[in-house]
């Protein structure tokens, strides 16, 4: 009697399909969270750069007044 090789293939491809479905659901769950984190990081970077620019301008202004 010949053994059936369909069950291992079915199991393998079922696990592959379940992994793909899980990955898609997980990606869809994490994507908005990552977008929000990137948006917040961009806002913080803008604020930080603005503060650095202001500090640099103040330092240059104080150097000029000291030298004159």
C-alpha cells in the first residue's frame, strides 16, 4: 500500500498561508503606530533644530557685542 504524501504538503502550505495572514494582520496593526511615531519624531526634530538655530544666533550676537 502506498502512503499518502498529501498530508505533509497540506500541513506545510497551511502553515505558510497562516504565517502570511498573521504577518499581514500584524503589519496592518503596526503601520499606523509607526507612522504616528515618525510624525512625532519629525515634529520634535523641527523644534530641536529651531532651538539650535536660535541658540546659535544668540551666541553669534553675544560674540559680536563682546568683540565691539
